[in-house]
């Protein structure tokens, strides 16, 4: 690294930890996130459209690998990240995923406005109940 670049890196403030409220704001504002799940010793990562409701992350899905993995092993990680001209951030939520289908819960979830990007029908609902929410941000 040249001296000018070294000076620029040294002048930037250090990475800062986001408090939980900032993490939830960034999760809610993100257009999509990624869910990491495991089954049969394999780790898979899936992009999902999501919404925040009552301290949980809600998304729609279809029957298939993602839903099967969440049924077998409920522990998941969910991540959103982003960057602007001046800042980059990452938020990670660890918790348990559960499918739900009670009509009152589905109605509340539908009111959150989760609209899948993929053309397939996404008629199954999943929520992530967090046990840990962490995030960090740094100037670019």
C-alpha cells in the first residue's frame, strides 16, 4: 500500500457496532436479505424478500429445498448488508425459523406487504424469531 492510501485508512473512524434499534431499521429498509440454513450437513443460502413485524422477520416461500431445510433444522442466520458512497454495513440475525399458517397470523403478515420477486407462487409463510441481532458499519 502506498503512503497516501495508508494515511486515508488511518484517518477513517473505526468500525462501529450498531445498536439493536439501528439493526432493525436497516433490516426493515433492506429490499432483500439472505437466509442461511443447514440440513444433512450442508449449508445453503437463499435470498428472500422480507418484512419486519412484531420483532420477527417474515418472508414467503414455496415448497422446496428452503422450506424443507427450515423444517428439519430450525436454527438459521439471516443477513442484510448495504453500501452507499460513504458507508457500508452488515446486520446478522440468528434465531429459529418457523412456518406459520393460522389465518390471523397470515393476515397480519400479508399486511406487511411482502411481495416475492420470483414468479413462482409463494404461499407458505415463515418467520424468524431472533435470539441474537448484531450489526456493524464503517465509513468507506
